[in-house]
C-alpha cells in the first residue's frame, strides 16, 4: 500500500505555481475522484485542473447564494 501511495503522489504532482493558483490541493481532489471510480484510471492533468477549478466555482456560487439570505 505504501508503494501505491508513492505512485499516486508522483501522478498527482503539478508545478508548484499551478497548484498555488488552484482553490483546493490537487492531491485531495484526485483522491476524491479516485475513491468514487469503480475501475482504476489514470487521471490526466487537464482533468485534475478542470475539476479543481470547477469545485472552486461551485463554492464561489454557493457563497454568493448564502450571502443573499
């Protein structure tokens, strides 16, 4: 299991400047995605970025709606 964690850590690495501009830690987003897949998949960097940005947008919209109440 330790080897699997190391492999996932290597797969999940992004350039530090990319990871800093994202709303959530990329590793956590990827972990959530992988936990909910029925078959193991390698997740492309574009998908990791898009999912992270999407979640950030959802959270922004949620905050705006909460602010209206």
